[in-house]
C-alpha cells in the first residue's frame, strides 16, 4: 500500500500537554476528535485510491497543498518545500479543459485557507485580489500573475508547450509542472513578517525563532495540515498547545480549526505557545541559549520529554541542565532524546534560525 496512505490510516497517539501532564477533563474529547479525524482521512484516502489507483494517492501535508476538483479527477499540488507546482488530471472527457481550469484556480488562490476543504473535491477556492503565489510564479513572459486574464493566458501556454503525459494503471494522466522562483521561501517569509514582529513583541519571543519554526513546520504554507491534525503555518494542535494557549488567554476550551488556519491567529497561538515554554514550562533553565535549545525541542515533542532526557525528576533535570554548557545541552538533546524526529527538529530549526537573525 502507498506509504502516505499507510501513514494516514495509522491512528496517531494522543499528545500530552506541553507541561507534560494529561488533562483528564479533555481526554475523552481528544479521543473523539482523533478518531473522527482518522476516519475522515481514511475515507478520503480510500476515495483517492478508488479513482486514481493505489500508487497515486496524494494528500495535503504540512508542506504540500493538494486540492482535488472535478469529482476528484483533477488535482493541484504545490510543494512549498521544493518550490514546484504540478496540476494533473485523469478526466476522460475534455481533460484539457479540466487542466486549464485547475491551473487558473491554483495560480489565483488566496492566502486565507479557513473556508477551503482540502479533504473534498468541493469547488470552494476563493480567487484572491492578492494571490498566495503572487510574485512566487512568473508566467512565460516573466511577469507575476495577479489577474484571471494573465492566468488564463499562461494556462494556455503551458498546455500548448509544457504538457506531459504518463500512464498509471489504466489511467492516462495529463499534467503540467510550474517552477516557483528560486527565492520563493524568502518571499513567503516576508509576507508574514508584520504578523511575526507583532507576535514577537507581544510575547517576548525572538522573531528569528518564530520564522525558523514556521519554515521547519510548513515552509510558510498557510494551508498546512498533518496526519496528526496539526494546523497552519506553525502547526498548532488544537487539543494540546491550543488548549494551553487559550487557558493562558483566559479562554475556555480549544481553538477551532478555522481559527488556527487563519494566519494571524496561527502565528499568535504558536508564538504564545513558545512563550509558555520559555517562560513557564522551561523557565527553570538559566542560560538563554540552553533554554532556547530546550524550547525548540519541546515545541516538537513537549517540555516533559525534554526534561526526562536529563532526569525523571523535574527539579534535578533543571539542576543538571544548569550545570552544563549550552553546547553540552545541544549535544545531549540531539543525541539522547528518545524521538528521532525531535532530535532532527532541533538541528533543523537551529540551522534555519541563523538565516533569520537579520529580522
């Protein structure tokens, strides 16, 4: 079975709060939410497999926008990490018309994903006056694409000059691939810089760290989703970080999906979560560099798991960390943390942050 499909059908384990404590009053609700999301993802993946075939299952992820249309026979895929856009169709009737419409729609999508359902073929894309990809894609004349007329002309050019054909099982797949500009990542970072600076000032978190987290989590993809239902630019999970942030703000419950998919809310929530980690859950770490390494790792795997790398006793863990140099803390977290993902996460975020210090 396709590896992506397998990953989607495996029930993700329930996450604990970033404080390391399960909240029993939410536990039953978390199970319900998690099981419901798994069922949704399983059904959606099965729909795709039934239509496209077992080797053609493609579903949205943190750095991949994937949107189906045309009764699932056409799809658009933006890889925000590699900077490539692929639009393809297996439509049996007038595939070029389906391809053309999908190209136009993809080039003009807005940057507010709140009303877009990536787990259906609903035609709910809102064409924006300031498209998400504006300036990140240039047409065949070297111009950015803002309006429908230019998008349509570029679609015609692509179909006439860049059309590709392949077969998969019984299907003929027609497609075009559009490269994004080389500095597409930096362009998206600049787009969200005002929101990042506002959150950085409000919560006392370095803007460079926020940007590095965003790059690592989503490559600045506002439509980012994951198979554990982490949402948005900073991949905030409703029932863990979301609950903690709402409590911090004096609110009850958890943020909704639409709330967290709003870029402003997502950056605010993710930054508030970072501030909780650095000021509260990991505030006992005295050296600011050591604390930053711990906060980065905890953003991925929880503060409790960070402290347990050093000792099962929280106070002793703080004492041991405070007796180490920042380099020793970094080496310990990148070699001894039980999660390979968290070990790599610290390395990736730390590397990314260096390129954002100018902000």
